[in-house]
C-alpha cells in the first residue's frame, strides 16, 4: 500500500490567511540527482506514486487535486509527502465503489480468461462505469456487454504481452451507438481526477 506522510498542522499559529505546518525534509521526485544521491528504489517509488493516487481514488474518496512536483515529494527514507491542501475534492461514495468495480473487472482475473470469465468481468466493468456516472442507466444492453467484454480482453491481452485487438474492428458500431444516444458521459465528479492524473503520471515517469 501507499506509505504517505502528511505534515502536521499547528493550529495555535494558524490563521485564516496563514497555514503553519510541520517541516519535513524531502526532495522533489523530479530532481533526479538528489533522488539518486539518496539511493532510493526508483521502481518502488514509482509504484508508490501511483498507489498514493489510487488510494485516494478507490479507497478514501478524498482527492488532492494539485499533485505537481512541488506538492508531492519524497522523504530521505523513501516515503511520499503531500503538501498544500488548498485544492481538495471529495468523490461521492458510489463513485468510489464504482471505481473499485471497474478495477476489479479489468485487473482481477486469470491472464488467459475463459469466455464466461470475460462476460462476468465485463459486467463488473460496466456496472462500475454506471455507478461512477460514466454510463447512463437504460443504455443498450447488447452494446454495453460487448464494450465491457472488449475492455476486459484488451486489458488481459495487454497485461499478458499479447497483441491487442483494434477497437474500430471489434466494437466500433456498439461504441458509436452508445456515444450517439448519450449513454456515455463524463461525470463532473471526474473533472479534478482528469486534471490531476497527468501530473501524477508525469511525476511517476
């Protein structure tokens, strides 16, 4: 799991205009020479960056919306430090549960799934997308099932290093029908997620 340090707030010297927090010695993860000098495990650190983001998205539902390199650093012993909580967002609990369902369907299964496993996992993905607000209730059930199963196959093939199928060859008609009928939408709850993720990915890289 993610090992995260949050600086303590000193309320007795904090006002409406000044936030006074504990000093924690850390370095920016984008400062490669300093990270190298600490002899930190870069692969483990990369995973921690993603785990920190996923923990917020799929467990706590409380999201740090401004994770740029100055706000997401690493301690001298390799723990992630989060600074500057001026931009936060709380995701609805149903959204968080939906994200877990999507992750479970896409990632939790055998590397070479059977047809029945693909169907079960595909249903989980699409149920999660509906819970999260990406998929409207009452959408074309056949199209939904085909899109869900395609996503599971795509992720399974990618994880196993197999060639992935082309979306336009497999589910172009079904995907277009869902888009054309307005069944697929981008929920407002994900505005900050979409903005934060490129920063998190950049730091990890």
